[in-house]
């Protein structure tokens, strides 16, 4: 069994994670690097619960447009319930077949989504297609080998994280992103790292929600014993209470652009 489940329960879990301080700060950094202007049109590939779209809509304003697509009907339902502006729209959509006209967006953003798509190069090709000449994009991804998570049983931690790798198609995507962007005819404008560091295990930490998701996913795979998985999960509460909790990961942000049309 591989891949994430796009259920209503998972949608609710993602909502909680996306509202933590860690992911809120990541969203703010993504918006800063997008450098949006009023009147721009933006496509969010894999918009999740729509928090990034709603923030971007406040910047582009009524003369702009924000379109969010996601494969999850539950998440799109969440987006439509909280939609705050007429110039924002949401739809069920496939990252490899965007269904948008050529050269129709000033900006395309894709955060923590590309690594879940087996044909990630097709996502980049579609991004190139729907961008206007001179348009720009940001892709945000995680390298799951870059997670540092303290445990008194490193072997158990390694077994759980190895099983977790199967939740996405490309668990080390950042290592190949620069090359993939170039192959898609996009110009790499820059790359940076956004760190997430948790020294507490509480409801406002990204890693607590992540631990719940990992536990549920690995339990369905049956390649880690139920006892080991429960011990892995329950250890975090104990470490947190003892002041010994540590979690760190990086988000890798790649900024790229579609070359401007040559002068006539």
C-alpha cells in the first residue's frame, strides 16, 4: 500500500497542521518570495484547505484572480466554505492536467504537492504551459532524509521513517528540482531553505500533527509492528514532558520563471 488517503479525516488533520505557527510562518515566507502585486492572476496547484489562496487573494485584490485546485473533494469543500472573495475560485483538479488555458497566469505556486505526483515532470511542463511569458513560479518540497527527530530508539525511528517514505512518490525531490525545472524550460531564479524547529510537542507544533499522520499511515502498511509503532508515537509526549523533545526539518523553496517572449 502506498500513497496518502484523501479522506475527510485527513482533510481535517491537514487543516490543523496548516494553522500551526510553523506552517503559518512558512506560508508567509512563500508569499514574501512570490512578491505578488495587485491585479495578478495566480494558480495554486494542490491548494489543500485554501489558506494560501485566501492570503494571496488579499494581495492581488478584485482586479486579480486566484484559482486553487486539489484532487481532494473534501479539501475543496473546505475551501469553498471559507472562501472570502469573489475573485477566488476552487475546483477539483489534477496537477498533471491543469485544464487551464495556455499562458493564463502570472504566477503558479505549488507547495508540498509535487513530491506526491509520480509524473512530477508533467507537473512542471503544465506549469510552464499555463504561465504567461515572464511569469514566475515557486515550488516548495521536503527531503524526508533531512528530518532530524530525537528518539531514545534510533533503530525504531529509522524503521518508522523508512515506512513513511512510501507516502509520497518522490521523498527526496528537492535534490533533483533544479535539473527538473531546467528540463521544463523554466529558469531557476533562486533557491532557499525554510527551517522548522520544534523543541516542544504541543498542538501548535508542526511535528505533532505530522506524528499523527505518520502513525496512521504506517499502521496501514503493517511493516512496523503495532507495539513498536505505539512506542514510537507515545515517546514524544514523554520526551516533551521531560524537556528533551527535538524535531527539525527543512522546506526547500525553488523560484523559477518562464522566459519572456522575444521582442518582435
